[in-house]
């Protein structure tokens, strides 16, 4: 799951970028409003974590421009101000949530997960498909009642597939969801992750739709191309 972080405080920004990886989030980090708008012009994000006091262009201005363009990407404001008037201004400008600094990283991650559930219309925090159960909060997977140990990247690939049951995701779409700007991506990296997931779950759980990409299926008898 790919997020955009807009934060000019280096220590906080770096902490969120590194700390969110174990939660299954890839974070693209910009440090001013102009850079944030440039990122939004070329990338799609599951959610935006937005500071208000930014260089070059303030967070509220970025948010208002985003909403004026009918962009419904969920936004959580992170601000050093806890004044009620600032909260009201941020929420009225189009933010979906407002969190005052300092905050706990676990709480921010939980707010992101809750926001993503609401934006996708889900009520249950668990993601289930066939015999697979994925818990985004604990970043754990069980298959037919048995817990399955997975790497962070494997979890991200599975999460991307299980969030869109029945949909075919291309290799490029999967790379976009699990790798950040500065990550090195090997040419066969997705194939390696898919192969590992099939070994840990079952060969027919992930189907290769030749020329298109990959999809989950709950029918293990389907042929794997």
C-alpha cells in the first residue's frame, strides 16, 4: 500500500517512512507543498499524510487544490497545533482526519488503516478471500486456519491482490504498490514473490493470466500457467 507523506521535519519524516514499512506501507516522502503536488501529478496514493506548516506552499493550500480537482484521496493532517479552530479549518478544507503532534506511530498507522477501510466501504478489519485470512493490523496471514510466516514484500503482494478480489493486477501495478521511489527493483522480483506465495499457500491460489498479470482464486484446481 503506497502512501504520500508531506512533512518537512526530517526526524519525523524519516521515522514515519522507516516505521511504516513493517506495517505493509510504502511511503513516498516529500518535504514541501510544491514537491507534494508534483508527486500527486504523477502517482496515485492510497492516502496522504499531510503537515500544515510546509515550505514553499502550505498544507491547507495543497489540500484545497486537491479537493477542488475532485481528488478524493484520503488525507490525514498531522499538525503541531491542537487548537480547535485549526482542526475545524483542516477538516472543512477536506481532510478526513486530524492528528496533533506529537503522536504515537502505532496510532497513526491504525488511523490510516481505519481510513482506508472506510474509503473502500469495508467494515470488517480482516481481509478474507477463500481460505486466506489477512490481518492488516498485525500484518499476519493464515491459510486454512494455519498461520503462515511471510516476508514484508510477500505480505504487500498478497495484500494488493486480496484488496481487489477477482481483479487482475499487472506486474507494473504490483511494483507500484510495493516499492518506493528509491527502492531497487529486480526484473523478476514480482515473479519471485508470487512463486514464494504459491509455495507457502497453494499452487493454485494465485493464477497467472498470461499477458495481463495475476489474480487470487479460491479454486486450487485451476491450472497455473
